[in-house]
């Protein structure tokens, strides 16, 4: 997190004579509640490119231009980002009036000092009454054309409303619904950033519901529209859409119950650098059942089935990632979790669990074991139909805790090298040697093979049990 006052002090020192700058937007709002901010925005009357370069040098970060047309620049630091943009209009008040919501349309003049790290000294400049709206729990747009001018603000409406517990003023949701169609013209990368910020909230489920009411969800993620009204079997009490949102509601509490956010893979390792800690897993929860409407079948006896919805869902999640311009690494992350979200439930039938079963589970979902356990539990807790018993839910919960506590967390070293295996089997590099090493790794992790002699015996037996494919298929 960034301390706004300290960064503002540096900004002040970097201004050239005659230049002015103001801290604007969410950082001012957060500062009123004495909360640190990860992202700081500065409106500048002066040379924004020179200021951004200087800030990057002094603060030890890097910078790039993210809008040539508006001369807007971003300084990337280890603990957040600083955006530097020119004033919109001829005055600060013009700039604030052109923003999205009044709670984000406040400013503090940049000044040096304030060593205690507060946002600044004095009362924020607040021409639109943002402080009063914040105190009253209102979310009000800066103008009746604010959303139409930038439809991405529809997503931000949902995030701010849920994050700050703000009630949209009369007419705002209608204006949002009218503007939502324009989200098709917003770049996928920007949509992805706004939705990711929304999903990073502890109240992500509520935020998605608000986005749905505002007309934006079906536009940015049309795959979710098919979940609405998609009925399920008697083990469920909700349709697929409502089930998904209830699973999101459970997410934050489950993370805390199972040891907290320190076990979550960092967003950059998931392919979402700079995202809130909870956002990658929330994406997986949101998309875990998107394959169900595609594969839904009702048999002759009226039973509803969703065979292979995990596989179809993983493919659909990849398509969403591509459409929104997100990373291949994030596609892999979603694929692992969506494809395997049923796997933990299947282990209920294997009680008592063997070390081998735990190793196979880990290998299927690594390195996202923790995320897989949480997703499975969120999915299970949102499944409470007439055929669901309290006993079965408790058993799933106990299983999840057992798996997380007892699963071997690391792959053990092999007693033979790849070259040793090739010499033993009399083969060169290729898929079969990879299969042999994978089979040997499972035995080692399961504790069945511990020495080189045992490894050779296992591989000799394996080679005769799994004949070489000589067809080239």
C-alpha cells in the first residue's frame, strides 16, 4: 500500500516552477477513512511526462504512457501505482465535474510535509458534495451523462456500491442500464481490469448482483446469462446463476477459516499482476459452472445431468480470457481450478484417504492446492437441495480440512535421474520416458519407493505392464 501524503510530498518536490498538482479520486475518499491506497491519481497542470519520469527515478519505479492522446502516464512501484494525468478542462473544478461519482470527485492540493503519513492537511476540495454523500451512504454520479460518457463506469458503480455500502440515488440504476450496452465498445483489457477489481472485494457476490441489476454483467460476461434459470437436480436449492453467486458469498469467510490470505498464490503467479489478493480465486468461483447450460441433459426418468461440464467450462474460461486480453498464465490458472473443481468431492468416496490419493489430488491441482480446496468448499456450501443432508456437508467440510492439512505439500526428489531411466528402459528421450518418470514420481511421493533399487524394480515392472505404443498414434 502507498502512503498518499508521502508520495504527495515527493510529487511536490518534483514539480517545476509554476506547475500545480492535486491528489484526486479514490485515494482522497480512502484517506478520509484513514485507509492506505494501492493506487494514487494526480491531476497536474504542467508537464505530466517529465513529472512521471522524475517520480519513477525518485521512488525507484518504472513508468510508461498509457494514453498518448491524453498525455496520461503511470508510475509502477513495488507496492502500488501512481497515475499522472493533465487536468481535464481549464480548472480543477472542471476536472472534478468530469469524473464518475461524487465520492471520487474530491481533491487535495499536493504539498510537502505531513510526516505522519496522512493523506494531507486541510479539508478536501469538494465542489459536488462527495463528503456529504459518503457520510449519508449515497452513490451519486457527477452528472447525468457521466455513465454514457464512459460505460466502464457501470462496472465501477457496482464495485463502489458494494465496497462502501452506498445506495445508488434515484435514477442512477436506470442511467446505468441505458449506458451498459456501450460496454461492448470498451476494450477487453479495461473491462478485465474493472471486473477484476470488483471481484477482489470481500463482498464480490453483492457487487456481481449489483452489476447484474445495472445491466452490465450480461454484456461483459454473456456466458453467465445462460446460468440464469438453468435448473439443477434435487441436491441443489438454486439455479446455476444464484448458486454461483452464493458460492462467491462464502469465499471470503472460507479463506479466513482455512488460514487466511497468506496461503493464496500471489496474483502475479496466477497471471493477474497487480490484482487484489482474492480476485484470481473469485474469478474461478464465478466461472466454475459456466459449462453447465451447454451440457445440461434430462434423462427419461427426469434426472438432470451435467456430464463433463468441468471440461467444457475450462474451455469456455479460456475463451473468456482470450476475449478480455488476459494472460495465458491466468488461463492456465482458471483451467486447473475449473477442470478440477469436482475432484475433492470425489475423494469422499475413497475414505479413508490414502497417501496416494492425496498425492494424485495434489498433482492434478498444483501449485493451487489451497485454492482448489476453497473452491470445492464454496461450491459445496452453496449446494443445499432437498436431497442434501447436513451429514454429507459436514463430511465434505472435514475432508477439505483433512486434505489441506495432510496433503504432501512438496514433490519429493527421485532416486533415479532421467538418464538412469532411459538406460534402464533402453529408450531415448520421449513421451514414454516422461510417463515413466511421472509414474515413478507418484510412487515416491506416496512413500512406496524410497531407494534407487526399489525405483528400478518398479520401473521394470511398469515397463512390462504398460507396453510401448509402437503404432505412432
